[in-house]
C-alpha cells in the first residue's frame, strides 16, 4: 500500500472574499499504477510530480482527481489551487458572530477533501506542516503550537509545529479574533480555552474538567498525553456537538460557556462532552480505526470512558445512572427496529458514514463495552486496553484487535461475546418463568413491532439473589436454572444489553422485593416494561400497575425514566383520558415531594425537578397557567426551571413577540435554546412561519434550528404545519448539514408524530423527497409511525 509521509501546506487567506490559495506538497512512497486524491470544490492551477507537470482528470461524483502516470518509489506531488470558505458547517467554513467571524474546520468524516486535495481515508496517516498568511490583526489556532510568526507583505505569517502521524479527519485550523486562557498540566503542558473575542467564559470549570480528565486517562491508559498542548475551542456555528481534532478540540459554545445561568444538567453534560473528546485523544487519535466500519469503536469507547472518567472525578454526578438514561435507553429503542443496523456496518460511501453517527454507534457500542467491562472486571479490561493502545499507537487498528488483547488477558470468550452483539442487528429479550420450581429462560430477538425471531446470542448473564450475584454465559435458546431460592431478578445493575419479560408469578415476586434492588435495577424494569407496552407484549393497565409500584419507591433516576416514558405516551395517545389523568397526578405528586431547591441538594434531584416541571407544563393547562406568571422573573430564577416557565408562557400566552425579545436579550446559549424549544409549543401557523424566518435570517443559529423542528413535530398543534412544509424543512437542513446525518435524524424523529393523521399520504410524500443521506431516517421514521399507530389502535379496544 502507498504510504503518505507528509502534507506541507502554505495557505494565504483573503478574509474579505473568504477565499484562500494554497501551495501543497504531498510526500509519499510506494508503487501505484495511479494516484487518486480526494478533492471537492478546488480550482487546481498546477499539479506536478517530482517537478514534472502532470495532467489529471476530475470525477466530481466520486469526489476524486486521478493523476496521470505511474507513481514509483518516493514521490513529491506539488499542487497549486484555490478554495472558497462557505457558510456550510462542513469542511473549511465561515462561522459568524454578531460582531465578527471565525474561519473554522470540521473534517469528520470526509470534510478534509473540501479543504485540500488529499487521501481522505483514516488509514492513510501522515504528518502535517501548516503555514498560513492572514491579516495582521487576526489570530490562528491549529493542532500544534505556533512555531514562528513573521510579518510578510503587510500580513502575518504563522507557522505551526509539525503534527505527529495522524488521519486527515483530525486536522484542524481556526482563524479569527480570539481570547484565550490557560492551565498547566502536571508536566507543564498547556491546556487552552479559546473563543471568539468577547465570548470566552469567565469560569475555569471547562479547564478544570480537561485537566482532571487528562490526568485520569494518563493513569488509566498508562500513556502520557502525547502532544505539547491541548486547546478547547469554542465555535459559534457547529453541526457536531464537539469534535476530537488532535490537540485542538472544537465545541459548540454551550459546552464551554459556564455562568450563573448554566443548569445542573448542562453542567453535567459539559463534563461528559469534554471528557468524551479527551478520551478520543488516545482512542481514535493516537490509535485510529482502519476504516469507517469501525467508527462505532471510536465513538462507543469515548462514550463509555467519558462516563467512567467523570464518575471517578465527580461522584456526585452519578454518571452511570445518566449513562443508562442517556445512552443505553436510546440504543435499546433504536436497536429494536427492523430497520436497525449492526454496530459494525459495511461502509461504502460518505452518505453511509453520515447515517451511522447514531444511537447504535454511540449508545449500543458504549453499552456493550460496559457489559464487557463488567464481564471481565475493570482491572482485566484495563490491562487489555493498555496493551492494545501501546501496540497500535500512531497506527491503525480494528475492533477485533482489541477483543484479542482483552480476551488474552481475561482468558474469557470476549471475542465470541462481542461478535454475537456487534456483527448483527438487534439484541435478545429473555422470557423468564418458573416451571416445576426451576427458572426457565428463553432468548429471542426483541422487536418493537411485537414480532420475535429465534436468534441466539452469547449473553454474559447475571442472576441477582438476595445475598449474591451469579454470572454465566447463556448461549442456547433455552436454559434451566436449578437454584431459585431467594432469586430476585436477572441483569444485575442493568450491565447487560438485553431485556427481561417476567411471568406473572415472577413479576409479582419482583414487585414485592423492589426495596432489595438498586436504582439501576428498577430503572431497567421500567424501561423494559415500557418497551413491552409499545410492542404489545403487555397492555396499558399492566404497564401502569408496574409503573405505580416503581414510582412508589421514590428513586430519582427511576422517576426520571418514568416521567419521560409517560410524557411520550401522552404525545402518542393524545385522547387517552385515563393515561393523562394518571400522568398528571403522578407528576404533581413527584413535584410536591421534591419541594423547593435546597442548597447542595443531589444533582439528580435538581434535574428531575426541572424535567417534571417542563413536562407538566405541556400536559396540564392549569399548572402551565400558574407558572407562566413567573416569566418576568425568568433571568433570576433557578436555571433548571427556566425551560418549564418559558414553555408554559408559550402555551398560555402564545406570544411570539415576547419570546423573540427574550431570544435576543439572553446572552447564554443555553437560555436561547430554551426559548427556541418553547417556541415549538406555540400555536398557529403564523407563529411557526415567524420562527422559520428567524432560522432563515440566522437570528436562530443554524445548529439550533433542528431543536425547533423536532420539538414542534411532537406538539399536536404544530404537527400539521410541519407535515405540510416537511420537504422544505428537510432540504433546508440538508443544505446546511450535509454529511452530518442530521437531516436523517430529523426525519426519524418527526415522521412518527406528524404522520399520525396522514398514515397513507406520508409514505408517498417521503418517496418524493428521498435522497441517500436520509434513506435510513425514512425507514426508521415510518417503522416508528407504524408501531405508534398500532399502539393507538390497541388502546381503543
């Protein structure tokens, strides 16, 4: 295989026209019949190989240029070209602030080819030398520290130190007027916080998280952070939440701006997101997947490790309870669809890549790693991981390499377990019953549409007894457990990626012993039985009986799960009076129990209070009318309760102008997002058109427009508007977010709600607008719609 040694880039930026010229030198070695470079949108003026001008052919559909002639031995390719800097959120792009601009980059998965001609493939690692010419008053940041700054022709020439060998998608360049503050690591290396001028947070919280996380990872991986610096860079318009560019991590502003308006849940999210991207500096950057079919390993590993890091550093954050709610729950839901995909999926095109940045790659992958970590123990997991990272640093690896190392250290069938969960879609549910005094277990594939399929997984099964935990491998279609004395439940602490449906006898025993179970055990029962209701395996009355028993335990994470389940059910079963009354009464009782916020109260208590208040504002008109009166005190009230008051105000007053003023008055991104979310609960097409105009003229950030459309699709008052304008909405999102998969996710979330009154027509509408990047979202959205429609039909019987 051809080996890329180095990219040497000299870029001259015009910040009036937002264009750039580049002289690029690519040094490579190896014999190839033809050199193929990825390139999009460049005007190539000259291309030479070892000093000899070569012709080339452009293939725009393939995003390639093919250089004439054979490449032999060590070769230098020189390319002179120009490029443009658009306002799309991929490649090199322009992100505007109210009083300025920032040139920034986002290259994962295939955006580097929009910046420079290159071999835009993660397995082709190279070093990068970057020198740029910019206006004298501007600043610049990249993966490595600045080596020299010179004045040339009235401009500033900035040369960065050479990077280590890395993949193209990890390259970063940022240009603008920046503020920066720093902290030192124990070894003297610098962590920087970088933001457009005037937008740098006064809080040291992000830097503290970063410093502690790096220390945790250095210890856990037994490998020092390898670069001379790490910058956390705030980007005003950003499609991704954050991106792990090596040494220059980029974030949406909300994840680096901390002040008195930051809610408890967002503060915890900030810690998680920073720790996630820093985990990538080892797992993804230092050791990189060979190809995108192992993307899940990058993302799932960073997902799992970020929770592990923050849980260790900030025990009060109760991270692994949040892991189940934020990661495992969505993964179990998405992977119960016929239109799910294996964790390890065949990737052929950029459109394929965009659609697998989803709950399977992140949530299921992270949950499977948690299961393996529990199965082999953390010490063994860590030893295997250390060997893997040491063996493949600065190289590329595959998922199978990691299983081999962990398997060797553990002497357990790690590879066999992993392959049964990653190479095919779906997961098992276990039917548990008592037969002749013994525990009979049967495993099948679980589908949310109620169907089953006889498939056998190699399940690391745990059985929880009153005084012990038993572990074994369940790898047959059926299994009998002789010991049932003092048996409580399967799947201790919900470490396993499977569901359990108990017989009436076992369920009764389970409910009678809830006090002997952990919060995570109870969460698992609630989550499983919600899915069994949706799939038709139990009816609404049976579900509500289980939920009532679980709710009576007053466990915070369980109440958070229950509140979320009941909220979605009410948005699907909009005319079910029994469900509505049950939900409102339960939520009111919980809110009364939580009381007013106390100093130094549990984090989950603060989060739960805000979550219940928000959902109650939507479901109960009287409660909404009561709290809407607090709108004049919005800036001085508890940040955890602001979303509920803003939403109540939108529902009761239906005042677009008032919300618009608040959108402009708020400085904090989190508060602005809360206003946008509240706008989705307005009523009347005129109001929705007004919000759409705010999106078009960028008063609402492009990155935040998705939040309005997904929330509005759930609002029964707004569904018809979203349905009628769906083509324009999705094409608008695709234009801005192309390559990110966001358009597909909006389709997946919106279709199950906006289609409830258009069961026949919506499929035809979607056929007329299908393009490859939303194909998976269409299939999943229509499947959810069919499932919700069946649930509505059953509830009327």
